[in-house]
C-alpha cells in the first residue's frame, strides 16, 4: 500500500528539477559598507551633495518603474553663482500651475538676482566688497513665495511629505530640503450628509480631505482655543490623523490618553477611521460602539464645545468623537435644533423602537412556548389558527423570516441605488406572501418581523443598529430555551457588563450609572436649553459651566421693566 502511494506521488506530484535561491539585500545593512545602495540605509540624513541626494531619491522612489514620480533638475543663480537644484513631487498630487508659477519661475529667473555688493571710496579709489550670502536663508526668505514651507533634514520626512502631496526642493551644498505645500489632487466637494439626514440642521458633511474637514470645524468654532494637532498612524501608510479639542474646556488627561493611544498604534497601514476606532477602543470584545462616528460637522462641533475630543483621519469622511456613552448613540443631531418638547417626543419613540427591536421577537417566542396564559384568549385562538397549517416549530419559523429580512436589507444596500428600494419592497411583499401561501410561516409572524425591522431603522446610530440586530438573535434563543426567565437573565447580565464598560475613562451608562447631573445635553430627556447650565460631570472639563444661571437676560430686563 505504501509503495502504491509513493508511485502515485511520483507520477502526479510536481517536483521542480532546479531550485532557485534568491538573496535580497537587508534593510538593516551596515552603514559602513560603501557598496550598499542609499535606499537600504536606515533613516538617512540628507546629504550636502546633490548627486548623492539624486541617487538616493531615484532608488527610493524606483524612478525606473514609477511613472508618476517627477524629478526636475535645474539651476538656481544666487549672487552670480550657480547652484544645482532638484525638485521632486508626484504627478497628480501636486498642482502644476503652483509649481511652475510660484516655484520654478522665481527659482530659475536669473534676471532679477544681482550679486550682493557694496562699494566704498578710499583715497579716491572705489573698492567693492562682496557680502557673503547664506544660501539656505536666502532661498527660504526670498525665493519661495509659498505660505507653507518647512525645512527637513531626513529623507523619512521628505518621503512622508512628498507622499502626501507636497514637493521637496534640494539644493547643492545644503544638507537640508525645503518641503513646500503645493497640493493639487482632486477631492470630493462638500455635500449633504448621506446617512445622518436631518430636517432642521446643517446640510454640510465631512469629506475625505483632512484639511477641508479641519477648516469646516474652524469655521464653525471661531475661537483660537480650538487646538488641532497632527500625527501619523501606520508604519507604511503613514496616514495623517488630526486630534481636535478645546484647550480651555477639554480635560487634559483625556487629551493625553487619546494622543497616547494613537501614538502607540503599531500597524503597517490604516486607511479609514473605522480602523482607528477598532485599534483604540477600550474593549474590543464588546459589540456595543464605544466611540461616536459621525459625518456631520455640526455634531462634531457640538461635542467639541462640550469638552470631548474629535479624531479626524485623512481619507475618511467620518470622524470619531471620544468618549462615547450609550445615550449618545440614541440621540440625533436634530434633537438640539428643536424645542425640548419635540426632541423628547422623538427620544421616547426611539426608546420604544429600541426595545421592540431588541426584545419583541424573543418575547414572542417565550410567550408562545412557555407563557401562553399571558395572551388574551381571543388573540391566542387567532395565533393558534394562523399556525395550524404551519409544519415547523416556532423557532424555525421565526429564524426563517428574520434571516430572510436581513438578507433583503443587505441585498438592498449592495445593488445599484435606483433599484435598491424597489428590490427591497418587492422582495419583502413577494417573499412574505409566498411564505404565508405555502404555509411556511404564519401571518402574525410576518407582522411581527416587519414591525421589528421597521423599528430597527429608527435607531440613529449605524453601529448600535448592528449591535441590536446581533443581540436580537441571542434573545430569541434565550426565550426559546428558558422563556421570559432566560430573557431576564440575559438582560441582567448584559446591563451588568455594560455598567462595567468604560470609554476613555467615562462610564458607558453615564450620566445614569453612576447618577450625576441630568440638566445637561447628554441627558436622554432634554431640559429647556436655558436650563442646561453645566457640562456633563463625567467629562471633568476645565469649565464645568457652559452658561450663566440667567442666560436670557432680555427676559430679566423685560420683567423688571413691566414691574
């Protein structure tokens, strides 16, 4: 038997006759070896020789392969002396008019530059003295008419800037490079929010460009106390990340914790705010969202002024707000633009929708399996009559419809937009009617699943919606296994675990567990705006009060005048 297997292996298994051994140069090669190409040197300083810098850049950017890397050598004339120079940028990320008109033209125009000479008379003879010019300062101060110019001394800084859309200028005899901001790549314009739609509120949304997003926040918060600090995440991607906070409001420990977690991320790449959210959240094993993700600048500005920290990731139209508590994910940006009576009505409706989404299916299974005495007799007979022809147990019937509804919802999102709603409506009607006609499910169950799905759309936050859809199936199984007792035990366990959850030091159920001041904007049922005098206690802000005791002073003077 063994010999037969060996024969089969010899007949059908491929064995290369020649082995190839390739040895690649190591990145950590010794710097003493002169044969090692410049690109393999670790974080090399910029050379004073332009030829060495040129060779380094050609190897580092693989100019023989890359077609979009632009290396433009030219000559700069300063005080009658020529200096070989080099400009590097990436085609498509830099603005060609800016480079041509405001970099190359002033640098290459030799007609306006004259040698710096002074003359003086001595014994009737004129002597000319040539002043020594500092080439580095002269180029920086007089030859680069750009608002954003900085000097760097390492190739790693050059690589980071050039990859983000800047260009770098190298001049012979200088061991530094000038990094100039000439970004000109195409980006999406500011549009309406797509997922957080409100009737009364701002109609602007964040975009993928970091600086556009920070400028929107600057425009909404017209204060020099707004601090925007830049850092990068990802050893390869070096994605730009901005940490925004109000210096005179936000807790310094919260800001330090956010920056510490961002700077401690050690991954190759980060391409969206969702990646950053998963890397800095307190507990990754919990399905509940622990940071607010929003595309609305007005919502981000509101939380900044409340004392929270906003994290903006370049390339992502969603920003992160920390810390995030449970109440935040049941609130809509429109709540703060409406009267408190209107907002509280909507909040009560959302709470009812949340309860139905999470528990209705599980309670239905529990009652039908263990607690039929809780149902009125007439309704019980109606349900029993509708299920009389259904051959499956109630758990299979419910799971069939719930999974079908989730499939219809997912299909409606993935297919093209014009036919998405049509597919969803037709799929639900046809599938539901066919299932009832085929005696696979009962009509009562169709109504229940449709109500549960409808209520899930009333949850404002996308991540919390996903969380409740997951736990809905858990409560269905608990209700089927142990009835209402199983649902109660599951709910008690879940609430206990969430009470122990923290988001950047803040209790997840704040301000209700522990109970603190409820006259704030974080309270679920809002008070009138003139009564929201203090900021949330769990944020420990530098300025606990956000308005004086009497904010509508016009009414005070009016009452005194009437008296």
